[in-house]
C-alpha cells in the first residue's frame, strides 16, 4: 500500500512534485474513468510528502536565519 512514509524515503521534493503533477493530470484527464484505489492513495500520499518536505525546508530556513541574527 502507498503511504506518505514509504514515498518520503525515496522522493526528493522535486520528484515528489513532478509525480504529483503527473498523477493530477491523469486524474483530471480521466481517460479511463475514476482512478483506481491504488492511484488515489498514491495521489494523497504524494500530497502529504510534498507538504512535509516543504515544511522541513521552511524550518531549516528559519533556523538558519535565526542563527544569522534575524528576529521576528
């Protein structure tokens, strides 16, 4: 089964976004009707992976900025 944890291990932010865009395009075009359960789960999991990876990047940026003397 596809899960965010499983996908996160081998997806970089860029590849996760590219795959998410591919899946969304296929879902939008819907050539063969509704996506299978596996395809729908992959789409949801990829969305979670992208959200998590963006969040990690933001945390690192904030940490680096604060270490450099920035304050809010």
